[in-house]
C-alpha cells in the first residue's frame, strides 16, 4: 500500500498481546496499524485503520496508565 509506511498488516490479537500481555480471542481483523511517528512536542502519533475506535482508546489507557489518548475519526 502506498500509504502504509510499514507495508504490513498488524492484527488485533498481536497488538493486544504486545500492549497488555494477554492473549486475545478477538477476530484476526479489527484493523491495521499504518504509521507511528514521534512528534516534536514529545507525543507519539499512531495512525490506525480500525473498525472500533473506542476499543483502542481503552487498550492504550490500560496498557499505559496515565497516558492521554486522543482519537480522531476521518
């Protein structure tokens, strides 16, 4: 994909296990990780193509207590 910097599809169960340390029985496709970019202000921008945006806010907040998550929908 021209807009996919990694050129890979990262399935939901792999991300859930990496972020939370749990094995998920979630379907293999709930979205794709597309880009990750460090910003000059110290934040990390993660661009994902996902079906359920609210799930990922919860995942990041559980995996990294104290993190501030902002979700933008296109």
